[in-house]
């Protein structure tokens, strides 16, 4: 079965650079979530989109922005990167809220900021 | 106090053992409950949703106790491949934003 696709899988950036992470949800899933997971931490919710509209916002820094496109894929844009942004970034997708709350995670993008 | 609490473990058990994890949640408005499994440096994978009536999937059984505000996961006949971190996830009523527990580490040894 098709899963959530994330690219790139690994990314190395320097401080103050920008990065763009991409997420392709499971077919027919119209809801996308972004999470940040630091070493030894549980995933922290950043932001979510439903039907191409931002639906909820968590602990996403102002330096980050995201959007969902007409084909339901989503991109997380990160600017002025800091050392503390180094983490695993997961995207998850689900069916519409109210239909199912089960989220399926992609393999993640490992971001290293040097 | 975190909204979702789990014993971090590790739970160290021999193959074939039965092991149980509990997870407590503080928000009585919580409505949806899940167990995820996460291997080191990999993505969380949905193990099972937890229903009010309890549910079973092979060697795994999940229970919900609303009165005491906890969910449990029972693993029977543990396999080496069950070694992982088990994350408890809770959604508040009407919200699809999950709250994760810190996870319980399970190590199954020969």
C-alpha cells in the first residue's frame, strides 16, 4: 500500500540558511500534519492542513511557514535556520477529521544544521 | 504534569513473556486513543486504535478505562521484533491534534 512520502530524507544546512521539506500524503488523504522530533523527545506538533487550508497551529516558530497545494502535497519552509532546528521532521496524513483521527507517518527528514 | 504520561521503562523481558504498559491522560475530554510503535530513528507507526470496548489484534490487546483515565497495551508471547518504543497518543474531543506520551521502551531478549 502507498505510504506517506517525504523528501529529502536527509538535509544538511548551515546556520541562517533556508530549507524546504516536502510531503506527499497517502492517496485520498486530505489532511497533513507536520511534527518535529528532537533526540529522546516525543513528536511535537507544528502545523496541520485540511483541504489546502491551515487547520491548526502548534509550536511552529515564526521563521517557519507551510502550505498545502492543490494536489494535497505539503511543503514546510524553514528560514534563518538555527542549530536548535536540527531534528527529525515528520509529516503525517489522515482522512478528513471526523472520518478518522488515525495518522500515518512518513519516514521523516533528518535535518542537521551546522 | 504532562497531559499524557507513560513509564519510560525500559521494560526488559524474555522472549515469550507477556508485558503490559499503561498510559494515563489528564484531560477528561479526551476522545480518541491510539498506540504507536516507534523504532529507533524511524517514524511512528500506528499499532492500534483503542476503543471503549477494548480491542485485540493478534498478540496485542488494548483497553480503555475512562473512569480512571488510562489506556493499556498488553503484548502476549513477546518476540524479539517487538523491541521498540511504544507511544501512547490521545486526542481531545473534536480535535485531531494528538498529544503524545514520551513513550515506553520495550526490550525483548532471547
